[in-house]
C-alpha cells in the first residue's frame, strides 16, 4: 500500500506482540509511524521518556518513525497526514474495544481508515499488563518481550523504580 499509517499504543512495555504488528505493518505501508501515547489518567510502569527509549531500541531494526503524542489519536494521525490507523487484534474482547474506538475515530474523521491485523497465534495471550504482573511476581518474561525490555524490567524491579505502580501483583499470576 502507498498510504502512511500510524500504529499507536502506550507500550508500557512494548511486547513481542507489538513488535510482530509493527514488523508486518512496516511491510504493508509506505511509511509507518509508531505513536507512543500518554494518558494523564493512566498509571504507567515506565515514564513517557522510558517508553520512547524502549520502543526505539526494540524497533531499531525497522524503518519506522517513532513519535510521542498527547491527546486524541485521530488528531495525531491527521497532524501527520496518516490515512490509516493500524491496530492489532488478539481476542474477541480486543475486537469489541477496538471496534468502538474505530467507529468513534471514523465519526470524527471519515478520511482516516482503521485497519486491523490479527495477532500471530504465538502472541495471542501477550499483553503489557500480563508482562508487568509476571515480572512484579518475580517471573520470567523472556518469551514475551524483546531482550532490551526484559533487561530494563529486571533493573527497574531490582532498583524499585517503577513509575506509579505498586510493587506487587494483584491477580496472583
């Protein structure tokens, strides 16, 4: 495709599932922008700057543009003349959420399309939340995140420097 696309998320942290969608998306579009969003109402494990650095390191093998943004994704897409918002889908619950967001974006700007990529079956259960739960409980996340992310997660736990996150797992993973 010749369109420029944007793939956005909080990437807290970036996972192998995200990398899979980014790699595949970078082959589909003439340009792919990775948008790292920031929601002041959300408690992040990593700071805005840490998330930016981790995404840059994890995607260094790809020809993508990595930018941070605040506010609505649809506005960020319009600002960067993206005609496509790329989203990944893992489960039916993802579809329900993404469908609602996609419709809202379509209502705000019908010139920007939302396209979904199915998650590779190996990554279907990987989420940033799950990764954080496992690492907080002392588990191994090496199969779920890039090596650079695994290293930083371990350092962050060791140094007890998480950003607004309690240092315990709440779900028993």
